[in-house]
């Protein structure tokens, strides 16, 4: 490879063409792209590493830990992509393991050329954002297989992107004036915002919702401009949408300690934990930073054990599980590290079975479903593995009563599983759906005898699998056909459910059910990220 840095120093002195060789990986195949350029035109990518015999690591350019997962006789596949030195598996690794993002709906297995055609138009753009997937279609230089890379930085007002990709591992600056030819990589055709356009580190788009009572509910989502929107509903006045905050980088979490209060938590663009509060007397206040050291990654999980206590859980930048709590008498306490070995891979979920018992669940780096428990007498214990090596994405947890819990998760093979516990028999795991599940499920207990779990298929479908204490699990039924990302469900009472989701057209929707009237879908507002 020509020493690119020396080429930069000399380009003003020489007008003769210069040959730069880029090693690319497409579907596991290494391609040497020979680029002939006139230096004054500056229309070739600038290779940042490796150069002059120095590796990327020695020059300070990270592989995000990818190659450690590909060593040995059993390399790891991410999002069902081909293992090894492969551009698709590398990008899928960054999105899933580093930034806790779930496999997008309809993304298949194979070469990179299908990534953009399979993606919803709402997440595809010609404008780059840090955390995007850079995508190229079929060219001679990639043997017609397409190519993907990870957008590390956006420079020069958006006219340069700093990218990394797998095999002969490289970082390079690619300019908007770099043409794609039969032999040379150029400017990407599109940019895919897997996480909705914020700097990678949140789950796929998922709203948060809460029922304050049977007549009032609120749904919160991050829009495509990074603003936090609230869609509020009242049984008398209907829906109204309000913008609450900007610079939102994660999906939100919300609790309502009483019918007259709400607290919303989110990660901002500086990776701090922010808190907005509402009460029926004074309205909204904040945001206030509860964690301000820039250590928050993924989406926060929040629970209210009773009207006087809030607990927030999040994964930090070291892969540890962190807890911070609020009490009505003492205010906000100091952070606690619940898991300190750096193995937390997904965003946590949490449940309070009663005011004296909490369980926090997360996916670890070995795709185990892990559980950290707390009770008021003995404090924190765990983590303990509740399901081994088969968990994908993030989870949904419910507690029908103080003696039972169900944790629903997508399996590595695209099934839907239930890790369930009761105080008599302990833990068991059951497969509810064997295949065809994408993204993260969401579940609700309408009462102690009725549960509904909702999930996406690969064709925009929203599916509902229900359970009751008499008949057990029933056959899944499709409830909507326009789902673009992960849903969230709430129940205002035993006779009502509302499922909120981003549509495949980028809109915000509520699929609502009532025991008398059945299912109806409402288009709300906004463009959720």
C-alpha cells in the first residue's frame, strides 16, 4: 500500500498521477481497488490506517472489539450475517454488541447489496450522521455484492465521512467528490440510520408509554430531529402532542407514581442521563441531568416501586450495569454499580414485583439472559443466568403478581421465548414462537390472569400472542400491517390495551383494543426516529 500520509505531504509538489490501493471486504471477499487520481482534484479516499506498516490499533483506530469475537474455531455471527472478515458482520457487531441495537425488520442474511433495498425508506438518507451505516450498491470494485461500513465521524460540513470496515481492517476518509468506478470505492450511495439517526447507542426506535389512570395515558418518542415528543390522551379531550426536549439520543423511559405525576428519563447527545418531571399542578419541569459524566449508553430502564421511590438502571460506557435511585424523603442518591465485569451488552429492563422486590434483566456479551435481584432485607444479589446463549436484542418483563415474573425475548434463531418464574417452581424457559420474529417484543399483564405479548415479523406485521390462566397460550394473531420498528404496549385497565409504534412510513401509531369494540388503529403525529 502506498504511504498515504507521505502522498498528502507531496501532493502539492507533484502533478503526476498517484496510485493508492484500498483493501476492501465485501461478503467476505477481499478486493484490491487501485485508484488513479490527479492529486489536485482530491477525489480519492484518504486511508487513515493501516499506513506505513503501522496497524490501526497502534495508530489509535479501534475495531470496537470485533476481531476478538472472530478468533478461534467458532467465530460469532451478528444479525445472522456471515462470520469472519466480513463487512456486514462487522457493522452488525457494532450495532448490536457495542450499541445494543436490534436487528432491523426485514434485514436478511447475505451480501451487503440487500441492506438498503430492505430498509424502510424512513431510515434511509443521502445525508450522513455519526452512527449510520454507509451503503454502496453493486459495483465492479465490490464484485456486485455491495458494501457497508460504519460512520465514525462526519467532517467538512457533511462532505467527508470517516468510515471503518472489516478485513485488512481499515479506516478511511471518503469525500463527496470521490466517484464510484468499476475499480474504486467512492462516496456511499446511501446512509442507513439503524438507530434513527443519533450517534449509535440506543436500541431501535421504541416509544415509552404510561397509563396514569383509566382515563389518561401518555406516549413518548424521539423524533427524527432528536426531540422528545409527548402524545397525551384523555378520555374526554382525546389526543394532543407536545414537544418536551431536544438533543435526545436514546429511547425514553417513563413512570407514573400517581395519576398526578410522571417522570421521563433519556440519554442526551452528550451521553448524560436526563430527567423531565410533570405534575398536575405545575406541569413539566426540567430536563435535569441525573448522570452528567457522559457515561450512559443505550436506553435507561425506570420503575416506581411505590409512590415514593424511583429506580433507574442503565449500561455505562464500560459495559457495566449502573443503578441510581430517588426517594421522596432523601432525594437522589449516589450511583451503584450492580455488574462490574463489563459484560452488559444490551439495555436493561426492570420490574418491581412489590415495593420490596426488584429484578433487573439484561443480555450479556455471551447472549445469556442475566438477572440481578434486590429485596429490602438482603439488598442486591446476582447476576444469575436465566437462559443461556440464546438471547437477542433487549427484553420485556412483566409481573402479574408478587410471586410471578415473565421475561420475553427474541432468540438468536428468530423465535419468541418466555423465561418465567414463580415462587414455588423457580425458573423455566418456553418457546412461544419458533421463527419469524424480528426486533424486541413488548408485553403487558392486563390483570393476574391475562397476558399479551406483541412482536414484529419481517413484513411490517404486528402480532399478538395471548395467555390466560384457563387456556394458556393461544395462536398468534396479526393486529397491524404497517409496523416499522419495536412496539410498546400498556393497559389502562383489564378491558383496554394500547400498542404504540413507529409505522413503516415514519408516522406514529396507536393500535388500541377494547373488550367491547375490539381493535382499531389511530394515526397520531410526528416522525419518530
